[in-house]
């Protein structure tokens, strides 16, 4: 791909996503801060008691106290014994990333890539009446050390206010 970009078959294009979701990075000034105060442990216990009490009230069948006809023999949809997955908090953000656009004026090309002791030959040809290209390359020569990966991961745009 690096050779195709260098030959001019693909052009770098900056793309922006104004509706992306990024992971929140929580930075604490001191990692020992929660250990210093016993209020964090008390707050965690109170939060646990309140959440379990709320789940009990939501799952409790008040109609069954007055009418036994409404008892249902089914499994509950939510069990408090299930472990929940830890999910990273996401926030809306703007991101930018590189994309590559094919230059349709180049119909076919071939080239040699020198990779240390060996050479790798490849041929590129546009498939007529489609938006596809055919790439044929030699597989016996490894050029991964010479040419690094092309990053496609989006990067968050941080605005200075």
C-alpha cells in the first residue's frame, strides 16, 4: 500500500467524524486518595444497599398479596447475581482519520519493491466496469519490517477553548 501511495495510485484524504464516541480517560491526581478517607467505603456500602432495595421493590409482586390468580411461574428477566461487564464510559467527540482514495486515471501499474536481500514484484490492474482493483504480489519476500503498518485508527480532535 505504501508503494501504491508513492506511485500516485492512492491519495491521502483527511476525513472527519463529527458524531464519534470516544473513551473517557479518568485521570486522578493521586491513586491513594480513596484509601485515605473511610467515607468512600461507607458510600459504596450505602449505594449497594439502596440498589438492592430498589431491585427488590421492582421485582416484588404486589398483586400477589391480594390475588393469587396473578402468580406467574416464569424466570425473572434480571437477576442481581449476574456479574455486569465493566464498560468504558464514552463521550461525544470529534475525530479525524486518514482515508485513501483511488485515482481512477491510473488503469494499471507494476513495480519492484526492494526488501533487503530480496525483491518483491507486484501488478495492479483496474477491473473494468467496477470500482475494484486487482493486486497480484509475490508472497515469498517479506517486506513488513521495511514498511510499517498504515494507521487507520481515528484520533480525537481536542479543541483549545
